[in-house]
C-alpha cells in the first residue's frame, strides 16, 4: 500500500473569516490505495434543493465562493463548495509527488458521489475546478443535470498554453516561499482587503502545507506524453457527444483562459443555441470580482433546467 503523509490545518486558522461564516463540514473519502482523506466543505441553501457543486482551482479554496453561495441559497438551490485535497480545510498530502491529476479526480468523485450521493447536480468549475469537474462529468454523465464552465478548460497537451500561464507556472516552481494570497490577488481586478488576503493564506500555516498549490501547475497537461492526456482526450470525446446543457460564463479580463470559452461554446452540443454571458469587469478569479453576478447567472441557468 502506498503511504501518504497527510497534514491537517488547525481549526483556529479559520477563525473570523470575512463574510464566510458557514459551518465547516467534513467528509472522509477512502481511496483504494491512499487510505482515508478528510475533505472539508460548506453548504448553503435548502438540503432538498437542486444541488450545485462549486469547484475552485489553484491556489484558492471554497472561501472564493463566499459571494456566490448566498445568491444560490436565496434561489432555493443547495450550493456545495468543497475544498480540493491539499487546499482549504481539506487534508493536505505533504509531498508534491502525492498529487496527481487522476487522484484529484478520484477524490472529488468519491466526495460527490460515494459520500454525498449527489444526483441531478449542476457543476460549476473554475480553473482547476473545471479541469477536475469536466472529467467528472465525462466519466459520470448520469449524475449531472448541467455544467457551468467559468474561466476553465480541459487541456490535453495537444495545444500550447499562453505565455501568462507559463509565467505563473515558473513563478510557483521557483518561489522559495509561496505567497498564496499574492497569487490570488494577481488574478483579480479589485484590491483584496487584508482580511481577505489572510483568509487565502489561512489554510497554509507554513511551507510544509503547500504541496498542493506547488504541485498543481505541473499537473496541467502541456505535452502529449502527459499522464493525463489520454484520459482528457477521452473526456473530450464523450463531452462532445453528450447533449448535456452547458453554459460558458467567462469573464472579460482573463488572459489565461479566454481562448477556451469559444472552443467550449463551439464544440459542446449542450452549449449550442444558448446565449452565453460575459462577466464584465472581472479577472481570472471572477468569483472575487463579480461573485454576485456569477451567482445570478448560475441560478438562472439551473432554474432553466426544469
């Protein structure tokens, strides 16, 4: 059996988070070879409402969705925002090598389907939340009612990544001390408050806890011999034949993912003949710059699935 050393962020690191007073919830998922990993998450809205799974990306956590959650709850939706393994309140594998694309897909699959048994769920995926979430949709299509893709994609290594992404990749690789809050700020148009920056740093008491944020850029397939290339190609093949409703809600100021929006709109059958909004005045982390607007877009889309 493989051995993975897990770190767990002390609870008091999450005291006094601004505008994020949702009670912490936890789910244990049992990986067949890695053992039990605890995943932290929050919920808002009626427990019997249509479920919406909000997946964050690198290097954020569910705190990113704090402006989106109340909008969905007020619309009668069950909004569920987990922390990826290695982020937020979730357990943190201590070694960069413990993080693989396949493991992150499996951890979120086990959380959403084995533990919460979600059905008829709408995926909202931003950044890595889409890289993981679109794989979940392709591999478990019967569990989903729709998809909202927001500043994300599903790279296979067949096409190059933009220069701005490579600059981020290299900065993470080279940083002796990884300033998580600074990286989040660099993806926002508005200035984060000191309390908000502290909240993004909260999951990581020291460098030992940051294997997840350090690992993720290198897990993006950038060449065709990447371990995830074939699985992502297979996902594209499934998704482009799947008539599942899809909304592309990309922002107007994200050089990292802007090229992916038109591709998803063109290639996904469920995106055809649909009006796709552009979230104005928002950067890569559109949840920070325009969270209320994004929440309204998601709520309208889910209500339209009935």
